[in-house]
C-alpha cells in the first residue's frame, strides 16, 4: 500500500490500475487490504481501477461479503488501461498514413 | 492574547485554506468557525483545503475535514482536499474514515481545475432550470 501511494505522489498520477491477474486466491484480509488501498489512493486524489479478477476470486469476494461496489473493476488490464486513457482524455492513434479510397488501411477505431 | 488562526484566502469564487502548521483541536475548531463565516460572507462556491504540509492526523482532525465538507455543502460550496500525504491517507483509512463526502485532488492546481469544472456544471444546471 505504502509503495503505491508513494509512487502516486512521486509521479503525480491521477489513475492507478491494480492488476491482480497473477493472484490465484484472495481471503478477507487481502480483499480488505485492497479496499483500504483504493480508499487511501482516493483520499490522495487518485482513482483506482482493479483489473484481472479471476472467477474464483469474484465468487470469494461476494461470498465473503466484501463490498466492491464503489470501485471500478475491469476484466482485463487492457480494458482498465482503455478506461484510464479515456478518463485522462487521451487516446492511442495509428501513425500509419491513411490509404486512398479502397485501400486496406483505415484509421483505427478509438479505444 | 490573540488566537492562532489559519489564513483563509479568497481567490475569485473560491476560498483557499493552506494548513502549514500542526493542527491541534482548538485550531481546527477555530478554522471551522472562520471558514463557515467566510463562506457565508463571500458567497463562495468552492473551498480548497491544502493539507500537503500536514504530517499527522488523528480521528478528530479527520472528522473535522468531513465536518467542514458537510458544512460547506449546506452553505452551497464544494470542498476539495488536496495534497494529502500517503501516511495521512493510510492513517485515515485505518481509522475507518474514508471521507465519502470530500472530493480530493493530488495538488492545488488540479484541485482548482476540479472546482472550476464543478462551478461550470453548476452554472449549466442552474441555467437549464431557468430556461
């Protein structure tokens, strides 16, 4: 928790993504700790997005009665990153030249 | 003997409070009193509280921040708390005070932007009602 909050201060980040894809199981203590981290980051002025929650973890979280309603959750890190870009009013665009009509290249859809 | 006070600066439609000293309980109560008076006097639409110099908080100070936000809300002003240190944030969360009614920002600049956008929305909604 401390290291995330410290990095938020150092980098001036407005959004933090917590990706827990590599976490196989979660107990109440870990879930509560995640929630505390999200709350602390919000107090400092940064939003948190949690991504990569496994089905088993989702079941555990609901069965344990942990309230994640106030937290943005996304299924993959890519989804979370897309949300973060949108919130920061940023977008990724292709630098490839747009081909003439009928060409195979079309501008990338916005994320 | 004059009482120690925390200065409240007026910046346009907003009030700026920068806490640069260690908060003790009497100072906090004095601030609460002064701030509500100033909001009423000036008709400010936003209050920005900079706590970047605050190194320690207790439950009393935490509750005071929540109270100030609640009072400002009643007086038709938004509150943004900016520059909270990691240690302070952790303490407040561990105390079970996640200050749900308080808006937050990383620094004064972003806090001001937040207040300005809130003021813009307020203006838009006020004028939508009258139209």
